[in-house]
C-alpha cells in the first residue's frame, strides 16, 4: 500500500531594491525559505546568475538534499544491519550544464561519504549498504540524473 507524504514550504523574495524587476540588473536575487516554524534559510541565485555568494542557492540545496537523504538512509540501514557507524561526512559534488539556448540541467551528482565504523568485521557490509541506501533515497529516486557514490569506509583506530 502506498502512502503519501505532503510537504509545505514558503518562500519570500526580499530583493526589491526599489525598482522591482524593471531591469535584469536592478533587483537582488535574495529570498528566504521557510518550512513550518523552523529557522529561515537565506537563499539567492548562484553568483554566476547575479546571486549573493553569502547565501545558499537552489543548486547547492539540491546537492545537499541528495547527500542528506543518502546519509539518513545509510545510517538507518547500518543500524538495522549491525554496522556501528561512529562518524560520517560527505563532500558531495554536482555538475550542472547550462545549454547555449539558456536552460540548464544537472548532469550528475557524486556523493563522497567518508565513513568510520567500529570494527573491521563491519567494513564489507558498510561498503555494500551505500548501494542499498541509494535504492531507498526518496530524493535520488526523484531526479532524472545519476547519483553516484564514491564511499571511503575505514575502521575506528583503537588506542
């Protein structure tokens, strides 16, 4: 049986510098993102598109959403499969292509998780569970470009 989950967000443009969108260069791309009563996220466009480099842009948020979703599924799968993860970091990278006629698209995202597990006996299973996490990740299942994984898994050094 399928189950639907609904998500509501709000966005407010804060970039009217007094002239609205009277010209491409007269307005700021700054805006705020909201979800429920959570702290706001300051956002803008990519600096390549006249955005504020001090704010998150939609492309970064897409890449980090994939990274976060993968990590959450991975940690869940490790927990239910007896793999004790003691540290997890990811340096995800996305490649977006801007076409000559204007539109763009993401070509791929590569997740590069660095995982530390408790014992050497967990290494093989810890590596294999990345594939399974990708299969379950709601966001990876929703995009039309490949989400690749280059995990590095090692064992916690006991002193």
